[in-house]
């Protein structure tokens, strides 16, 4: 009987030993997946904020080549210096089901979150230090109507009750009766709204064979295995890209963030209409209303009537153009077009299993031609990570956790493009194509 009890104790100790061997250090070990990636600027610098998942495996088994892994997910937020890639600050959020902390959106110098931890609740953090700089208590102090009245949903339903309006750049909250409020990110004043909760999209598919450079202006990649650009219905054979895709932003953007000239056509129309209105007004101002003979009066009346009619028509056209701008302004956009009218394309170096990722910057010229500005090969990024890795070394390196190497994120800030893939991040200088830094996540 004593021997039997001893065996049970040894089994328990051995199981505990195996579990400790598989346990990952949430603050130091490699991540297993990447959630939202945000570039945020403060008066102290520009930072890359990434929420990283760490999977804690409880058991692993193989049965006929089929792997079974059980465990739970913990999360952490890491702040990296965008200029150097250095880790500035990292915080452990804990197990998702017990401490879920949903990212809502970003305003100037503030990252907005909603945590199921009642001590944190709805709050904002500094992008560099990740310190809480606006507490839920401060928000309810400014808005007594929300005191003890903010909704407290389950861990997996936070974004049904809390959100972010990217067009207005304001977080959104709901109370216990289901009413929605906008929170001014500066004054913290709440404004009741009839709008439904909107959510910031951070996991858009980064790859596409088509994109819009302006309203109703489409760009395509076609061909196999090399793709070439189709621009204004013109097939451009050179440059071409092996299995190429346009790189799009993981995060939703406003039209001005995506491309300042996105509404160039409408804005140009409006300026033209305004110039014509000015010309019509000059005609009205120059009309000689003191004329007495009948023919002169008829002629003046005809000119003024025509000018007034034309002004009304032009004002209608201005309203139509502005209506289009307003209609499209609220759209979620993901197409990255640089200030010098360039786009980015991801292709691969060759057709082998170990093909590397290539990022290209392509200029869209005014004469509807294109030109290659630069190409950069990311030597540590396999286009197909499952085939690129040596399986035996993969098992050794990732003996803990359950890594997802296929998650891809792309973010940019006008000067730098950050490409996240295979649990690595690479920062590329947009002007030169130079790789500024590469880090493991």
C-alpha cells in the first residue's frame, strides 16, 4: 500500500516537472502569436505597440502524425522603440479568460483599453511606458452618469459593449442599460449617442492582388507565376514580381492616413467649380444696371440670369462632390499609398521551399507608367514558413508553446514600414528600402 502511494506521488511530481518544463516565461520567452500592432507617437518618441500571445501548453501528444496540444493563452503588451527596435516596456496581462484586456483604439498619446479586471476597467495607457494615464475612476468622476453604471461584459464579449470610432477618433462605451456614449479623449466628457458600437479593425488581411489608389481608381496584379501591374487598364510587363501581392495595412485607416490624395479628383473638381463661380460673380458685379434702352436691359437680364443659373448649378456640383467625400470618408481603408505616390508589393525570391520574402516599392507615375524604386530581401523571413523550416530544429526551438508562424501584420507611419511575420518584426526605411532593424517577438 505504501509502495502504491509512493508511485502516485512520484507520478504527480513527474507530471509537475513536465508541466514546469513546458511552462513559458511570459515576460521573456518568444511569443506564440501576434494580435494588434500599432504605431503610436508621443512627445517622447514613436513606438511600436504589439499585443503578443504566449501559449502555455499543459500537454502535448502525437498520434499517427496528428499533434494534440492542450493549454491556455496568456497575453502581454510590448512597446518597442520604432527607431531602434529596442524593447522599452512590457507588461503581463495574464490569462485571457481571467484578465482579458481588449484594445479599443488609439488617439494622440493614448492607447485605449477595456479590461475585465474591475480595478482597471476602461482606461488609457501611455504608448512608451504603458503606464495607465487615464483611469476609469477619472472618467466616471468627469461623468457622474457613468458612475457604477459602465457595462461589465464577459471576457469574450468586450468589443460588443466597448469600441472606437476611427473617423471621430473617439472611444465608445456603453452603460448597464445599453446606451452608448462617445468619450472625448481630451476633456473625457461623455456624449450620449444613437450610434451602435464600432470596433477598430487591426487584423485586416495584409495581402491582395488589387487595391485603390484614389476613389474609383483601381490597381491590379495579374499573371502567373510572375505578376505584373495593370494600371489604368494598361498591362505593364516590367517590373514583374514572382507571386506578388500588394501589401495593405493590418489596421484600418482614414482616407488621409491611407493616402492624402485619395480624394484628389473630388477636391480638384471643387476648386474648379469655385473658380467658375468667381467668374460668374464678376459678370454679375460688372452688369450695368443703369441702362435704360430696351435692348441693353434684355441683354443684361439674359447675362445675369445665365450667370445666376450657372452659379446654382456649380453649387449643386460642389455639394455632390462634398457628399461623395463625406460618404467615403467614413469607410475603413487599408490601401497604403505613400506621399510620393508609391505602393508596396510582397513577392518571393524563387520557387523553392525556402523562398525568401521580398518587399518592393513601386512608383505610380503621372503618365500611367510605373517604376521600381527599391527592392529589399528579408533574409530571415520564409514566404512559406512551414516549408522553410527544418522540422527537427523547429521542434527543438519551439518545444514550448504552440507558435503560429503564419500571422502577418503590416503597419507604417509615413517614414517606416513594419513587416511582422513568422513571429519576427522588420522595420524598413520607406525612402531607401534599408532594413533598419529586425527583432524576434
